[in-house]
């Protein structure tokens, strides 16, 4: 597995820890009950329910391993009250103007584990996030995205 750090906000870490606790307690209990119920139905060698429950167990255990791995490599993005508003970094909120649309957007640069473009959270590893890192206000940035070239102007860094 990859040993590179995973950047998380405190809220992101808390969400993963809560999900892990839920999966380890309730998720495992529910899957165990499904497996037990399927065994009680009789011949498990031809039981679709048993097979489905075992597949659910494998998916659950895989997700638990993924979360544990992410948490073990997590580096918390500190809320630096005196932080640099002069340069985009992981944890920065950046307001940009998209030049073709003359539209303003505000994105927060987060680690890939928390990325959610619909919520305005852009991964530091995405084309846009990577292109913005290290840039300063009023700087123009050209980004090659899957949908084509995007031209941005950084308006402010929060």
C-alpha cells in the first residue's frame, strides 16, 4: 500500500473515525446476523443469501481496512489562524474567476480522502488542486482538465 500522507481536516478525520466505529460494531453485527440466518436456511453450498452475506462481509472488511490505512497515514490540516493568505496550500479556501464563464467559484483544497467537488472541496492531487498549490492572489493559472483547458484567476485566498 501507498505510504504517502493522507491530508485530512479535523472534521474529515472525525467522520472517518465515526464510520469506522459504526462498521466495526453495527456493520459486523448485521453481517454476522445475515450469515447466521442464511446458514439456518439449510444447504449453504447453493444458498444465494449465504453467498450474498459473505460478499457483504468481504466488502465491509475491505472498507474497514481502507479506513484504518487512511487514518494511520493521516496528517491533519491545521486551521492556522495566522495562516498564509499569500499562497494556496492544502487547507486554503480559494476564490477564483473562471475566465471563459466570467464566473466566480470558491474551493477548499483538501486531501484526496475528503475531496467532494459538489461541496466545493477539491483534492490537492486533482488537476485543479495541484495547479493552484503555491499560487498567489491575482495570479493566472491554466489547468488541463478532463473536459479541456480551464483558465483561472486567483481572486483571494481565505
